[in-house]
């Protein structure tokens, strides 16, 4: 699982300010699947620790993964669009 965390940290598609949110989204999916999760830092780590009581409700983890991941995926697609079209990063807010 540490490899996934390192991949997230190094990816061009992930902005540095959102690395922990990406990891949290992956953790929700991993919890949905019943697999070990990635280590988190700071406030998100505390929130995930407090979220242990709904371990049984797998659908809830699936829903939380989607809610967290969809905006992140949209931003990743914007980064791809900007890169593919040779635009400056300033255009990222209006790309699409």
C-alpha cells in the first residue's frame, strides 16, 4: 500500500495541496474492499480515526470514496487537458 501513497505524492495529476485528500479517497475505497489503508497525516488522520465505528457499513465507504474522488478526478483531467494542449497552468481554472 505504501507504493500507492508514493505514486500519489509524485503524480503530476495530483496537486500537492490535495495529496492527503487523494489518500483519504483511496482509503475509503480500500476500506470498502476490506484491505489495509494508507497512512494519513494531520487533521484527516484524526477524522479517519474517529470514523472507525461505521466499519461494518461497506456501502458508506464506497459512497465516501466517490464523493471525495470525483472532484479530484475532475482536477486531474483539467491538468491533462492543459498539458495536452500546451496551455499554461494559469489556464487550468478555465480549461474545458
